[in-house]
C-alpha cells in the first residue's frame, strides 16, 4: 500500500543491518581461520626437529612418519589461510562494498519518496488556501448582498447609499468568482498531482525499493554460497594432506626400526657366566663327623677368570647374535654408531661391564 512508506523505510534499514550483521559473522569466521592456521604452524614449528647437520636427520621410520605428518599439517594450515583469504575477498569484502552501495541507493529512493510527498503536501496546501480564500470571499459577497438588499428596500436610504452598496456587492461578487476559479484550478491541479503521486510516483519508488531489497537478498544468497565454496575449493588439497598423513602412518616399519637399534648397539661382548660358590667355612670344620655335612677342603682354590666370566653358546646383544667386537676396538672408538645418544647408552653399558670385570678379578 502507498501509505506504508515509513514501514518500508524501517524494513529496508533492517535489511541493511542484517547484511552487515552477516558480514560481521564472516569477519569473525575469518579471524578464527587465521588464528587456527597460525596456531597450527606454531605447533608444527614447535615439534619439528632442529637439525644442524645431515647426521642428525631421523632414521627411525616412526620418527620419519611423524615428521612427514608435520609437513602435511603445515600444508593443511596453509589451506586454512587460503580459506580465510578467499572468504575475506569473495564474501566479506563484497558484502562491505555492497552495503555501502545499498545505503546510497536506499537514501536516494527515500529522498525521492519524501520529495514527492512534500510536493503533494505543497499542492494540497495551495488548494486548501485557495479554498479558504474562496470561502471567505463568498461570505463577504453574501454580506454585501444582504447590505444592498436592506438599503434597496429602505425608503429612507439615499440613492447614493444604495448605489454604493450595489458597487460593493459587484466587487465582492467579482472577487468571489475569481477565487472560485482559482480554487477550481488549484483543486484540479491537486487532484492531478495526487493521482500521479499515488498511481505513478510512489508505486515507482516502491518498486525501486522492492528491487533493491530483492537484490540484497540475492547478494546474501550468493555470499552464503561463496562462504561454502571457499571451504569446498580446498577440500581436494586438504584430502591430499590427510592422505599423506595416512601414507606416513603406513610407512612405519617396526622391524626396520628394531634392526637400526641392533646395528647401533651391537658390541660382541659375551654375557658373564655363573659365579662359583665360595666356601668360607673350610677353616671351621676340619674333620668330618657322622651326620654332619661339610664341604671338602679345597686347597689353593683360585677363581678362574674364564669360569667367572663364562662362555655363552651365542653372542647375544639385545635382539640377536652379532659378531664379537674386542674391548680394544671399543676403546679405540672403532665401534660404528650413527647417533650420539646411542653412543651415550653404549658408554653406560661399557662402564657397567668394566665394573663387573674389576669385581671378578
């Protein structure tokens, strides 16, 4: 209806407010994506190995797989940044530009509507003024006619008074006729402008406001789709990142890792043998009594180093049999080990072994 201009004003303002509210939502989503990507990159950086040389590169398949997963996660973080950038350019930026244009267009249409209403009000005021003036002149003409008739019927009235009253009547009648014509013209003009206002001008403005609001709705729909497309575009690359993580998990080989440990810690040392029984009671029991158990005297008993150390059927170290490596070679640093932390473990083992040897001998 043409009398709902104020309601349309409120509705179109609500539409712009809603569009800007959605733009704010997109902006906050972009900030979340940016922070998420930043936190992922910091996480990757925190757990990535800090290697100063090629010798410190990981050799265990479980470690290599983890570092590959970190690389894929870093690529995944990059895709989150792409999502944020796409949303910022295609959705948020477009919404803010469109909101500015929408405000300008809405202001123009509302101004046109207000101007049209002001013009119609002006026409009505002119018509109303001419109507009131015509009404006032008619009353004056009626008074002049009554005065003329009274003097004309009065026998005591002079001819000059009657003639003056007649002239006044003619003047008032003429002015009433002129105001009547003016009122008729103003009325005709107002009716024409009113018809034009309610059947042409205002409907056209309302149509423009309707089209503007429909375009706003379409723009929201497009931005909703763009919001989802920004995410959907990176799904193939994100899927590749996840596939890379799965491949990294499948590349873990427990047997290979175990073999690396064996190759690193193999020494060739034989396990120590059993300790012999040392009888300290031989100086107490010199004779054998009936019913008494004593240990035969052993003179000149010496601890055989070979017996103490013992011989093993196999040369075992951790997970399997390995060739013998002499202590001299170990002391000369000829044991090949590719990682400093494994050397530290081997040194601890050597210290314990040498301590055992010193105890036996």
